[in-house]
């Protein structure tokens, strides 16, 4: 899922909180403590990728399959977070597939998106077993919903019960998609991967190369279809959230309102129906763009300016506009 898509700050209080929680690199170095990887993360080793200001919040983290507890801080987006986690555990950044909040299990309801609750514990899932699977496309729909980790990996977030993939019993929620018919999809946006899968010819065999998350002992044998994907639980247990951004500083914001939560859920459902992806941060951005617009034409123009790469069909844009209006009306 694209992470760090902009959202307006919720209130002056959030702005004040952000100002108090960020400082320059020199101040960050003063607070950096020792981590599992040696020097304090964000401390004497210098700033992370991108330089500039960094939040002074610290989070505890573990590898999902089991590890000591580390501490990460001084990151402003998901790529930087992965870099901090990799430093803490002395692993390569590209080994990290995705993170979940407050659980080591592959639970798509707890997937880390563009927000982290201020009291959340971060579990990093790293690459495990590779596999290559041949699939006969006997139906138009495979039953897969795709998302991404914000750093170049697309993976499976949902498997529809009774679908082609579900009946095979060898592909699981959380599996990273490395290639389709030998064509690498690393660093390919999740909506493009979903489009490639939809475009495969019915009645033919195709090949997926996948990577499973490394599993702890108590996770072996688990299989999840990822049947539910809410937004409320994803935001964490803290009273506020750290909002990660692809550019600029991370900011501390209030939790979404009831209207925003309902609208995000509706738009996320539409993303799955039309595009085969789930992406709460993309949905949140679309809600932000649409909630103050006076008509669907203004909304469509705003989407085109901000999210033109997605090439949303007109019917989808109209349905999203309607879903935001329904959420405003409490429906």
C-alpha cells in the first residue's frame, strides 16, 4: 500500500504535539540509546535516509518469528522504519516483508500502514521459504486481494473463500509475490500487480514465485484467508498516531473521527471490488480529498491531480464520491 499519502493535520493540538516531538539531528543524537545493532538508532550513527528532522518517538520491536526486543526511533516513513529495524537486528533491509502491530501473527487486521499508535509494539515479518506455484486459471477471478508494504513488495492480503487460489491450499495470506510468469514484480505498485493478475488469460496455466514470511513454532500450520480488514484496529492503541509520510516529517495526529473511519472502510471496500487491492492509507487520502468537495467533478479533478497514476475509472470515482457522502450522512 502506498504509504505516507498526505492527510491534513486534525487540530491545533496535534500541531503542537508534533512540534514538541521533533527536533534537529543534534538533539536526536543526544537521546539515542544503545540498541541491538550497536550504537543508538538515530544517535551517533547519524540520521537515516533522507536526512532532515526526525520524530523523537521511540517504539519497541521484535522479529515476528522470535528475537530479543529492540528499540527504533528517528524515522519518518516506512522505508526508514525498515532500515532502523534492520539495523537493530543486523539484517538486510530487503529481508523485511511487512510489519504487524501488537501481534507476531500474520494478521492483516493489524498490518502496519501509514500510521502507528503511540503505544504500539512493532513486529517485523522477514522472508522465509520460497516456492513456485503453477496455477490453472479456470475462472476470471483468482480470489486474491493485493496490498504492498510501502517499500517495493506486493503481497497477498486476502484470499476469497472457495476461489481458485483457496482451493489449492498452497498459497497463503502474507505471501510476497516475487514474479508472475518469470517477470519480476519487485518494486511494482500493488495495483499494477493486481492488474497483471487480472489480465492473465483464462484457460491457461501461469506461474507465481512467492516467499512466505518466516514462521515461529506456534505459527506453523496456521492458514488465514484474511477475511476481514478493518481500519479501527490498524490504528493502534495509543491516544494519537504517528503518521508516516513518503516525503517530509512524520506527524502526530488525532485518531480518525467516526465519519472518517466509516468512509475509509467504504472506500477500501470499493478499492477491492474495482481494483483487487486493499489500502487503507490510499482510502484515507481519497476521503481527505473528497470530504470538502462540493460536487463529483471537483472530486474527480482532485483525484487526478493527486493520484493520477492510478487511472481510476469514472464509475469508481462516482461510487467513491457516493460512499463519502453516505458516511457523512451516517449511512
